C-alpha cells in the first residue's frame, strides 16, 4: 500500500510527519500547478468547485508516481465536500485507475466504525502509537502556523524586499528533504530564527487585512495566487482566519474527544448568522466581525465559484461592512480566474484602504487644529 492525499498548503508537511511516525509508505503529491488544474478540469464535472478539480489533478499526478491508495477526510451538511470522495472515486474508476479510498469521517455517534478505518490504515501498529503520531503531527501543524504568522508580520516591514520570500522558499525546499517530526521541528526553528534576524522598518504605517472564506482557497497558495505574499510585498500585514492547526484541533480532535471547543467566531456571528449552515460560512461571518472589532483596516473573502455556504456568507457581509464600518472585498476563484485582473482588484482595494486612512488622519488633524 502506497498512500497519497490532497495537496493543501502546509497540510502536506503535517501528513508527512504523521505517516513517517507510523512508517506508512506514502507519495507526497507534486505541488499544485497549472498541469494539476488542467487534469482536474478535464475530468471533473464542469460545475464542480475548484478544490475538487485540483484534488483530482493531485490524485492523478500521485498515481503516476506510484500511489495506489488515497486518504482524505469526509464531511456532511450543505457543503459538497461530503461528496468529494465518492465523486472522485467514480471519476478515477472511469479513467481506469485502480485505487483504494480511505475516507476518515468524524465518528458522528459511530466511534467503532472510525476505529475500524484507522486500524485498516495503520495495520498492526498499536493505537497508542497512532495517538502519539497524531500528537506529533498536530504539534507540527501548530508550529507551522506560527511560522506563517511570523512571516506575515515580517514581510511588509522588511528593509530588503524579497528577504522573507527567499527564507520561506528555502524552508519549503528543505522541509521535504528531512524525515520525521523532530527534524521538521528543527527546520521550523532555524527558519524562525532567520525571520527574526531580518532587518525591519518599524516607522512605516502597515495596514492590516484579515483573510476569510472557504478553507481550501484560503490555505492553498496556488488557488489564491499567493495572496499573503502578494499583500505582504505591497506593505500589508495579513492574518489568516483559517489555518491547519485550528482545523485539526477544533474540528477533528475536539470532535472526537469531549474537550471544550474554542470558537469565538460563533458568538461573534450570532447577530448575523446564528447557526452552522455547512462549510465555513459561520466562520467567515464571525471572523469578519472579530477583525472589525480588533481594528483591522479591511477584510478579503475568498471562495471557489459555486461554493454554497460562502455565497450565503457573501450576501451577509455588506451588512457587517455597513454596521461595523470595515471595507470587505470578495474574490471568487475558478479555473478561468485571470491572475492579472485578480491582482488589480487587490491593489485597488489596498489603495482604497490607504486613502481611507489618510482621510481619517487628515480629519483628526483638522479637528485637533481647531482646539
């Protein structure tokens, strides 16, 4: 058995740490590329959302590298993610690929079935070893998200433009050459020290933008055209509302174990969307409210074309923008999205935020001058 999985940002590093701890033979999908998208678009239904199409491309490229088993999580509710595995299974079957699917759905009342699937994946290894491997992989995800957050803070303030990009690119090339969680920790730590050593300019005004939306388009750089890097190089500090460690801890581990959940966005979303409607719609709404309350200059919503939960969220965001006086830009992405037009909209949004700040400062100076 040689296992592969979808490529989604730093998730690949987390899965790598998990599989290496369990000595599971695996194939890391090639980084998402134009070819990945072309393969998925060719074989997936036309109106399927972008993540499904990219995943199909991931799987085909991994099968070409020798994978014979696909691991992915499952889901339920209005979001079509719950249908991904079955749709993808049929597409690959029609293409003549003989692969097995392991779908690890959360144990919604059927914990024995969940354990059965885990046991089938890990073989004769003890469940305790599996728990320890999950713990190590979860810690890797937490450290990766901290590293990303640090890069988001350093990039807009660096004196030598491109330094942060160079450090993070080097990290991505090195981390797949090492084996095991401990060696991954070492590379994360050394990269963190390199980032802290970057010379920064603390005198600049740095606008802050929060990123919300559907998790795949928020986390995977290929689908969002490296939006954090783009904004950072424009002098903007970014905060990503969704990250891998939060998803693992809050939506998987705490769903299995009776642990208290930390989801402040649920209370923040109450006046606008007081129930979970599938996908990340409630998180989009709640985190947009939280960004406004925390003094962010703007919010950008990202989601794939036809994503039903995010379409609902998009219809509510103008009310939040008016109520809380925060500009919100929505970017809908599919395989036909042009990078040039996408960047132009982001640049115009940032220019608007800067002009807005200048007007506030000018008005305050005028008011003070009268006294």
